[in-house]
C-alpha cells in the first residue's frame, strides 16, 4: 500500500492552546484520503486538511449514503502512540457499510490508514491523561445521480482532532416518549449521518427543559430502554450491572464492549438484556439503583445524576464506590500506559 504524502505549508499547530481544546473545535493539519471506483480502493494519500468537492446531487447529499467511526489515538509512557482495539471500530464500520449498501474497507488497508494518519499527526496528540487525538474515519457516496440506487463511487477519509475529556459533570436525563431514534430492522446499529440528524430535535427540546440529554425508549410502547443520546446505557441495580441488548436499534458501542469484557473479567455480574423503564423506577423507589452511566468514545463514561420519566424524578446516589469510575480509570489508565495491557488491547503505531 503506497501512500502519497503532501505536507501542509502552514501548520495550525502553533495556534492551538493544548491546555484548552474543547471537543471538536480544532482539527489537525492533515487527512488521509482514498477513492473507490471500478470496484476497488486506490489513490491512497495524506493531504493537508481541506474541503471536499462534491456534486450537488451526489448520493451522500441526496440520500445520506454516508457512514463514520469515532476512535482515539493516545500517547504511551514510552512515547509511542497507541490505538485501543481498532479491530472493533473496523468491524463496526464495515457492518455500517453493508447496512448502507456501501463497499467495505479491507481491514489491512483500514488499519494502515489509521496508523499513517496517526504518525503524520503525532505532534497533535495531547499528552495529558484523559486527552487524545480523536480520529474520524468517514465514507461518503460521490456518484452524481437522482436515481435511488447505491452509488458506484465513494471517498473514504480520516481526519484527526485533539480533544480533552467530553463531559466534566454528571448529567440530567429525561425519557423521550414521542420521538424515536431507531427501531429493530432500521439503521439504528449503523453509524450513519441520518441517525444523528434524526436525534437532534429530541435533544434540543430536552435542553430547553433544563436537561442535558434524553433516554430513547422503543416505539410503540415507549417502555423499553435503548440509548442515552448518542451513548450506550448501563445501570447498576444491587450488585448487578445491566445494559440493553443489541436489538438492531441499539448501536454496538466499542466502549460498551470494553466495559462488558472488563466486568466479566473482574467477576462483576453483568446482564445484557431488555431493560424497561418500570424496572429502573422500581429500583430507584426501593433504593437498589446504585448508579447509571453512559458509555461512548468521546466521554468514555458519563455519570448520570438524575433521570426524569413523566412526573417521576429519580436522583442517583452521589457517594459510594462507583463501578463506572473503575471502568473509566481502567480505560484511561490503559491508554495512558499507567495500567499494564495484559489483554493485548493496545495496538502500537510505529
């Protein structure tokens, strides 16, 4: 795999305050790009970060044939960047591609691209624990046609952004009982742009009411719990950790997978199954609901302070040993190199 590299003549690095890097505000100097045409990927290149030239009726714009991933590169104590279980992101990206009738990216090409852009932007990796270089692999359809058929050409690109931790305080959530994000058999498991566009209104209305985000409930009964905003959900009831099973309407989160694997390894009871809001309400009422938290690439863990369902406001305990804190520290410690990688999850980028 030969990658042509064109370096920028004017780096933005000197203009960035790495002590203050709000999530998603800055992008690094370069991006990896490749093209799909005539049934194959080619023209591998790293170029200065720049806009894309798209025909107004490209199928990415007209029919939302677009997918993406989110992952992080971090710097180890030895000065070598690492990726955490990139195989999970590659697998999920290709599952999204298949669902959206797009070409898969061979895993060896995908991993080589991730390593290439990480090495290219190595100076953009923040060194503080909990910070990272966020990588956003993306594929969009480029064929110009009004026909509602899969595109015959695509662009795949990866850009990078230095980030600090996403949330810094517990969040207040409210259940959504009118709007829906996804249904079994739909595109809920795919990381495609339309899913996120469809979630914006519910989040906007929740914030207008004083909440940070919403909990999605499955239509038509609006009793089965799906996700919280763009995060997978976990509840601790008694000594057991619960998380919704994958139904086709719940995203197969990579951080969710990390957590389930760590919990099982530490012999902490974990159940992956259907969870209903009535069960959470009952646990809150009888005092067995110990904690609730979201899991995602950006925040890793988002502690939940309150959940409101209709007229009921459930306040989560603030004290006590938190399973979510243990999981957060485990992932951040692995990435920082302060916890030994006994599972061989880290892939060095050399």
